[in-house]
C-alpha cells in the first residue's frame, strides 16, 4: 500500500489528537509507503521522517535536475518494495 498526498500547507490537527510523528510511525508500522508533495513545514517533515517516507517540495517552476532526483528516488523505493516481496501480483479473471 502507498499514500501519495499533495498539499500546499500544514494540515489541521487530527481530530483524534494523534501527532504527525505518531501518525507517521503508524504508517510505517503498517508497511505503507508515504510520498508527500508539499510545502515543507516542520509538522509535515515530522510525518515523513516518522513514516520513513519521501517528501518532494511543490513548486511552479521545477528544476529538471530535481525532477530527475525525484524520479530516481521513487524508482528506487518501488524496486526495493518489489524486491523485498512487498507486493502481491494481481490476478485478472479470464474473460469468457
């Protein structure tokens, strides 16, 4: 499983009262990958760090080298997940 989130600023505190750090730890515990495209803030950085996820800064004028770095990080994450057996093949029913 993976979460891909796009946000432009910090989110509101969770109604449950859970901190960003605790939420990130729970995401990690459940084996969910977290990819966050956002304006970096301390709260969102805590979330990503605790989840051991990847954060990419949102921008209107992306640097080509930065886009290549992001693509490389995503690819490495996907390869590591597949290689570790963290994916399950999808089966498609036969069409009659």
